[in-house]
C-alpha cells in the first residue's frame, strides 16, 4: 500500500503546478480593479470627487444651440446672467432674478393657501 501512495505522489508532482487557483486569483484581482474604476467614474460623474468650493463665479447651466453657439446661465457676485456664447464672442442677453430661497417659497405657498 505504501508503494501505491508513493506512486500517486509522483503522479501529482509530475502534473506540474496548479494553474486554476492562480487563474481565479487573477480574475478576482481584475474584478476588484474594474469595480474600483467603475466606482470612481460614478463618483466623478455625480460630482462627489473634485467638487470645488462655490466661489463668486459659477456656471449654473448651459444649453447648446448648435453650430458652436450656446446659452449659459452664470452666477457672478450673487447676480445671475444669461449669456449668449458664440464663435465670435460672448454677449449679455439679460440679467435674471435670483432664485427664491426656501423660506420665500414657503411664504408664497402659505399666502396662496390662505387666499
């Protein structure tokens, strides 16, 4: 019986290194790296990473009109400006009213309900 066990041991070592665990480890590491890359892309798209502190200048929204023209709402020193942007330059379309605060909206809704 001992020679049979020794013969089986020789067969196992003659088969070479075990490839399957290293292949699973490689795929597992690849899945982790791709998962982290996807998570970072999601965070960047949602603005979690790289979000700048709101300063005195900011772009609220932009609407592409085609042919390298667009309308842009910009906030500058608490003023909201609607700008027309084209290949030839930038022009002021109008100055917009600041958006209402939450308290102003509640007061307006309360006034409508009382009427």
